[in-house]
C-alpha cells in the first residue's frame, strides 16, 4: 500500500510494506510528524488501518505461536534421538579396522545419521527464529499503533 503525503510545494509517496519492513520505531515517529505537518493529516488514519491489518487476530496468533513452538520441540526431540543413534553407530564403526568392508558400511550409516542430525538442528533453529520473529513483529506493530495514537 502506498501512502501519498501532500505539501504546499509537492508530495511524497511512502511504500508502507517496505517502510515498515525496516522495523524502526524512530522512523515511524518521524513519519507521523511529517504527516502532521503536511496538508493531508488524514494519512494517519490510512497508516493506522494498514498497521491494524498487519496484526493477526489474537486467537490465530496464539495458535500459530503454539504450532511453531511445537515444531521446535519436535525438531529438538528428533535431533536428540538421532544424536543417540549416531553415537551408537560411531561406537559400532570403531569396532572394525579402517578400510574394511564392515567399517565402510558403518561409515556410510554414520554419514547419513550426521545429515539427519544436521537437518533436525536446522529445522529447530528455523522454528525458533520464526517464533521469535512472530513475537517481535507483533510487538513492533503494537508500538507503531501507540505512536500513531500519540500523534493524534
């Protein structure tokens, strides 16, 4: 959505998705001051409506947050289980001489188990990042709404 702010001598267009994507409350405060000084103060209402649309309803937010947390817990559990399997495979591999056929078989299994542990760890990290991003995003939009309310 674009916000068009008009002045006596010109105008300015603000691309709200990109502007709010910076996640800077200081820049939002500046924008509110610029809008107040312009000849189109009704842009504050447009900004407020846009921010309110970006905030997900509380029930859906809680459900998404819980689902993301569950994904993180599941990934962490899988990682620990696979790490145990990996340890057992490494111990089994140590029983044989290097370059022997049984050693090579166990070595392939160890490599596969390491990849599985790595994938689970990556899934865990991405779930945690998503969880944190969701919380920060919601908090940012609430702060923006407070700034807009103070600007009126």
